[in-house]
C-alpha cells in the first residue's frame, strides 16, 4: 500500500503527459499484478480508428514509452469489437476473454462524451471486483490530472501542445543535450556522426494555406489543420513532442534519435500529408526545416536555424524537408551567428 501511495503522489506531481502515463501504468501494474498494462491513444488514420500504445509495462520489467514503428499507424480498433462496443455505448469499462485464456480489461478515459485515451490491462487470471474498483479510482485521478494538463497545455483546435509549453519542453531537451553534445576534435562545432543520437527540432508549415482559407473558407482551413495534427501524432513517436505555434505553423521536438532516423520520420510524415485526401480541399502539402539541438546554442538560435531550413524548403519548391547543417555544408544557406531570420519572437 505504501508503494501504491507513492505512485499516486508521483502521478499528481507530474506536469508532463509522458511521465503521467508512466506513473499511472506503474501504479495499476503494482495493484493488479497483471501480465501487461498499457496506455493506448485512440486516434483516426485515413478514416480508420486505431489504437496506438503510448506507454507500457510488463510483469517484472520497468515501464517504458512506446515508439511508433515505420509503416505501422497502430492496431485497428475494429480488431477489438468488445472495446469498440464499449466506446459506442460510452461505458466505463469492458472485459474480454481471448482464446488463449488471457483476459483484457479496458477502461476508456472519458472527457464528456469523448475518449481519446484508454487504459488496457491484460492478465492470465480473472479481475476481482476489488481490483476493478481500485483501478477505476486510479483512472479517475489520472483523468483529472490529464484534464488539468490538457487545459493549460493544449491548443483548443488541434489538441496539440500549445506555444506556452514549448519553452519548458525545449529547456528539458537542452539539459539532455548537455549530456550528449560533445565537440569532436577536427570537426566544426555543429557536425556530428550520422549514427550518433541527438535531440532535434523541426518546424512544419502548411504550403499555400492562405489559398485554402481564401478558396474554401476558414472552416475547411481548420479541418485541414486538425487532420494535419492527427498525421503529426500518428507519424511521430510517443516520446516526441508536437506543438501548434499558431496559424499553420507546427513545431516538433524529437528525442534521442539519429540523423538518418530523423530523416525517415520526417519524410514519412511529409509523404503522408502529400498522399492524404483532404475533404473538399483535395491535396495539401507541408514544408519542413529541422536542426539538431545543441547545448552550446540558445533556444532562439536553434529556432532560427530551423526557420532558415524551412525558408529554403519553401523557396526551393515546397513539399520538401531540409536539414540546416546539410544546407550550410553545401553553401545553400549562410550559418547565422544570431537569430536574425527567426519569425517566432
């Protein structure tokens, strides 16, 4: 009981969704002693509802954030008909027995009549009424704190993190970069081997968005932004952070990955937008500029470098991604000593 209370204290002390997810599944796992506990995001990809694990914990192993796998948007909600009926009927929980004897308990996290998150517990023994009641109480606390975080941190239109949360998140990544960013003899300050994991900042801008609003109206423009927000969430990993900066501008902070993998993730998103059919509007594209986060540069300068790369992507044809350091090394942009080009401040 003492350790369970500690988990509850940890849960209510977090101001970060990822750590809140880790705390709740750790508390539930300890209480239920289950084989596996997961936090699932309920989303829509290409018109199909899907489940995507944000965090998970298995018996005997520590909790972890889950990564998105390339080409895999998630599990189809239709493959879990019991959960689907639970969501349609807006019930607080649902339970299913698999052919192999495993039992699954789902507890959707309801905000009014919507559930964008679900707790899933799998075990090889029946769930007792006491366990279900206790877990329901933990879910209630989790829902309330998630709601508080969402109210203060989320953009009201897209549900993405808002501008005012960005500074704190970037500060955390800069602190992490201080542990990773090593100046190598014989290399310029910013150059790093492609295989080294870094933190990254990407700026995303919707191409010709003003023309969308002018031609189809702001309601369709808002729908485009919502759909792009969904594609951002399904393309990037659970540990990455996606922000709407306002208008048609988005920013992504990618945690601990290589340059090659960063290219793959960003290109997957860019191509996903270009291939997506937007109702009434048709084809929409995005341009992206990205840069490695360095502990030796200020947040303003880092944003300026990403903005320079974005500007180059826009001016060289749009619907493309550009890496700042590649552009500098090929003489396509001047290495800025200050943030003269940034449009964020």
